[in-house]
C-alpha cells in the first residue's frame, strides 16, 4: 500500500467505510472486521463515533473535522482526528464514495483521542470446517 | 441421541432416518447406502435437545456434478463453499457436492463413485458441519469450537484453544477433580440468554493422555477421530459416568495455551480486547456481510458477559493434581 498517497487521499476525498468491513458495537466503542483480510480492529468511543459518520455515507474529511469540533475536539486534538483518518486509509478500511449528507450521530459521552488498534494476527482464511476455525492439519 | 429406525422411503430406493443434533432435527434420505451409513455414524455422536428449533433434510443421491465451488463464502481444508443470495453450493475434494437452493430445509447432496475411506467420510462430516452451522445460526444459536466445564462450586468456564491446543486433556483433568463438562470442543451459545448447550457425547483424546489418566488405559483400542490425527473418540459417560451436563451459562472464558517454559501452569487475567480475540478465534466467519454481522454480534455478546483468563500449560501440568483447584480459585 502506498502510504503517502493514501494519506494525501485521506485529507482530500470523500470516503466511506468499505462494504467488506463489518462494524459491531463492543464495550464503549466498536469492533471492525474486514472480511477481505480477516483482520479485526478495536475502536474506542470517539473513533466509533467518527466511523459511524463514514459507515453508510461518503463524507469529506473537513466534514468529519467539523463534526468532531461539535463533539468537543479542539486545538491540538484536531490533528489526532486527521491521524485517525490516515490510519483508516493505511488499513485500507475506506473507499472513495460520492459526497452525501452526513448522518446524525450521537456525540461520544466524553471526547478522547480517537484510537484504532489492529489485532496482531488476522483470523484464519482457511479453516478446518464450517464449525472448526483451526488451520487444517497437513494430510 | 434421538433417532428413528432406518426405513425405506415409499419408492423403496432410499434409506430414511431422522436424528436430533442439539436443537436441530435432521432427516437423512439416501439412495447411497455407504453414504447413509457414514452420515448416520457421524450423527450418532450428537446429543439431542428436547425442543427442536429448526429442521434440515439431506437428500443424498448418486451423481457426478462437474462444478467446483470457488470458496467465496468459505474455504475449508477439503471443502469450498459459495453463496449467492440464499443459494449455497459446496464441493469437496472427493467430488461430493451439496446444494441448498434457497432458505428451504432440504440440502441436495450428490455423491460420485468414490471409495468410502477416511478422507471421503471426513468430507461427508464437513458437509454436515456446513448444514448444521447454517441452521443453528438461523435458530439464534452461535456454534463455538470450544469446550465448557462447570466447577464443583457451579462456576462455568468456556475453554478455548485451537485444535490440538489442549482443551480435551484439560477437561479430563478437571473432570478427575469433580468438575462437570458440556464437551471438549463443540458448543452452541444462545443469542440473548448466553446459555451454552452441549452438542456431543464424546471427547477426542490423544492416546498420550494415558500417561496422566489411568482411566484411559484402553484408549488405543478405540477408533480414530479422523484420518488426520491419532486422537480417539471417547464417549464421556462411558468413562466418567455422571459428569456430563446439557447446558450452563459461562461466566468465564479461559484461553488455553501450551507453554513448556512455565513448568506446571500459570494463570493471568485477559483484557477485554484479548477476551474478544480469544472468542473470535473459536468461530468460523464466512465472507458474507449479513452472516458475519450476526456472528460478530453473538461474539461481542459473549465477551460482554464473561471475564477472560489465560491458562498457560507447561509440560508438567498434569503430572500431579492441582490444576483444577488452581483454576477454580482463579475463577473467583
């Protein structure tokens, strides 16, 4: 993946969550599972709020920054939101999309630095059976 | 195991038998006697619930289907599965195919001319796994490749590890010290209630377990679990009467890890993220957004109502008793 071009894209284009990425609410945030790569990602509450903006609608980064400003993200914290968007692109979780009106998303209870953690190892693509997710033993 | 006597269908060309696999009613209607026998043998190993949540039917016929699935929905060791809307098609390495044309109960199994050796029988079991998991999930039950044990104090813990990771041997060690079990590697967890149900009546145990458990002295005489392993199928109640339970609500998830560097064993708490990762490692998630979402919701439900513990097992873990008491203490 070309990180530089992705970072540039992150700051210029309308984007939305890839259709292959499945979000699920977990703890104070959410988990994203990318069905293409089988990697999953944990998001804290602020990160989940941002991702909800991008879940079904194409939005440009300035709209995301404006919305997070409404949620209490100010000063140096704005850069943290940009970094978070860059990480979404680096992980290839976003795709280009037509600009749309952003949805109404409830503000996080407390604004904290948006955080995304990728699980070290992806889930197995090749499994033993429909029941057993272990890697098949050699024949 | 609930089953009816095999009977001939009205056209007198096929054998019909009905089973219950957990809460799923399964009817086998086969015009291929060898396949009928192999499927029935596999189905005999499942427990049955008193309530039926869903029903499936396998129509088994002798036929050669010259189409191979691409594995877009699921890629298994010997089986590829495609899904297009509600239509599911799977093919195995031995040439067996299974088709579900819509959300109907009937699955059409086509079997070419094959020798019924262990790989072919394994392929038939893979077909059953596919049928079961689809129907169980529809009935609101999430399949988990995990064991579950209940301590003498009544605390339930799901035991998670990959195949060969030590779930069965640990379960035997716990049973020896008064725990009960829902099985060593197959559970169904109900969405909403979190109740785990036992699915099988047998353990798959490696013969080396006789080093620690004398009650398994005759394990070498038992049939192998599959072509790929030395493990033997041991019927729980035959060896440890009164130790199996049908259901429990797990309060803990125990990640079992082999680690020769720890000597006997070590225990530590898991973070929420580690707990979630542990459960995710025990489920199969097909490449379908709707199905994946339902599975992820089931997994996060389980993670939300349990605490996680990691149990690292050293090479001396079972040389002396004590692991059951240590785990019980760790469960609080």
